C-alpha cells in the first residue's frame, strides 16, 4: 500500500526548519526576492567579461520579438554575414517572415500527412497524442531551415516585412491549431469510414486551403518576384532588377548550405557515439531529406565550432537556454546559480539524466560569433542571440565553456570538417527515435 504523508513527519520537518536560523533567513529573503537573484553567484559573474580572442560580429543583433523563430533568425543571421559582404552594406537582414510563412504552410502539410499515416491508431495512442499536442509550433531545427531555403529561397526583409502576427505569433498559432485539429478529426473520421489514402489527401487539400488563407491574412502573401535595389555603405546605388526568391538565394547565399550536417551530443547510454539518428514525424517539408543528426562527444563539438569561428564562419547551434543563464546580463555558466546553498540539496543530474528525466532538452537556437581560446583551448564563447539589443553586450551573450558541455545539444558544421570516419558514418541508416524523444525537440 502507498504510504500517506503522515502528520508526525510534517511536524518533525517543520520543527527542524524552525530550529535552523539559516533556513529562516533564507525564507525571509526568498519570500520577498526572486530566488535566482539570491542564488546568483557573484564570484562567477565578476569572473566573466564579454571579450574573446576571435571575434566575427560587427553587426547589430536582431529580435524575434514574441515568437518562436530563433532557429530561423540564427539561420538567416549565419547567411547574412556573407550577404552583407557581397552587397557591400553594413546592415542587412533576410526576411524571417518569408520563411515563417513557408514553414507554417509546409509544417501544416507535414503534420496532416502524419495524421493520415496514424489514422488507424487510437486517438490516445502516444504518437497521435504527441502530434495533436503540437499542431502549430514555431520552432525548428537546422535541417528544417535548410529545407525551407532550398525549396522557397530567400527575400530581403523589405520584400516581406514583419507583421503584427509574425512578431507575436500567439493568436495566429491559436487559430491555426484549432483549424488543424479540426482537420485531423475530419480526416480520422473519414479514414474510419473506409476512405483510402488518395481520398484522404484530397480532403487534406481542403484543410490546406484554409491554412493558406489564414497565413496570408496574418503574415501577408509571399512575393513570387520582387525588384531588388540598394545603396552600399559608400552610397553607390545598385539594382539587380526583378528576382524570384530562389534566384535571390542563389545569388546571395555564400555558403554551401546542403554541405552542412547536424552533429549533436546525446550522452544517453541508448545513443551510441558515431551513429546517426532521426526522429519519427519530425520535419517540415515533405520530400526533403529527413532531419538527421550524428551523435558525437562534446569535445569534438567544441573543436569543430572553434575551428569554424577561427576560419571566419559563425556557427548555428541549439541549446537549453533556460538552464544556468541570466538573460539581462547575457551570461551562461554551469555554476551561475548556487541553489545548493539555499535548498541544502546538491543537484546531481548529469546531462544524460536530465534528458532521461525530462529536466532538459533543446529549447533555443543561436549563433556562435566568437570564441576565446587560450593555448587553443576554448575558455568562453560569444553568442549572437535574437532577443534584441537590450540584453547582454548589445544583444550578444557570453557563454563559459562549462555551460557548453552541459547544455549545448547540437551544432551545424560543414561535412568536410568532420574526421574521415565520421564522414563515412553519415552514410549509415539512422536509428529511428520515437516522436516524443527529447532529441526531437524544436528550438523556439
């Protein structure tokens, strides 16, 4: 039989608490002040500054506003470095709204295909329940960003600027979720009545017509062509004339996007290093290469990221930014908060345990734009965030190397930067993880 919470246990614990003057002092403090303000370790804070030995950024940080588009901002921020140089301008942004529109539309189709594929399962099946819980997420991963650019191209921000809903996606996502869940109900009902796949896909197109209308209303209609002209930093006028989004991407993306691969650090015993993985029902563009990643040790991830930065190229990465971070100061350190001294309990979950016990997963994507090396060993990392210019060092953050090991989960790197044996490992059939696995989490 389960044991109840006995009154004598509560009495003993209360007496012990009242007899502890430190506990009473902490109660007085925490009941009137944020626990993180009290736990913030000043020794760690004062030991960090924002300087690094290798710095790439000389541009202003961007802002995703009240949306989950960090992965799109991190991707376009990576690409804009080369575009700025090619255009000869100081400031430039690709339209994140353009990519948001196509991501939402592609995701709707991808999601409805998953609903069709699982239509024979009970609505309470774990996979179906997972799908129904997240029909209209903003988030994404690196492979999903590449899939959008390859299929739909890019446009400058002036060709498809921000709207109220692109900067604050909550209400749009609310209505889109309702529309998709209603579509899922109808598709599942038709499947139960004996409709075949072709009939279900015809019905799916009716749902997509409603989704397209909703997205156009909220985000505007993506341009099929636009006239591109600009002044460079010297004031010289240039005009490329009418271009399609794919033509614009071909001209101004200066890195070989499709040569990049995603490497992750997943230290769970069930995830061997040197193997590739994918996650069921994860993706946005149907027909694009599946979201696949290669599991490697943390030290290799650090080495790959540092070498790319020293070579002059920023690095897209995904992490759990809610852990041991101070957004306003723009600092990340694995020991930033001394919660053990407050609670009298030493945290003991490692990275693998945090994944296994739902304590941590990838929540945010950003861009490494600098690294501080001492004897070729990373000490700290400079990070371009997409939270505007008010936090950290005008929107740029500083990550101590201790935080990288614990809370960075993935980076995008060029395939040829990997050791030969890992390049070869990319060709193996990936291990398929279930849809709810934490490594399928979307950065937002």
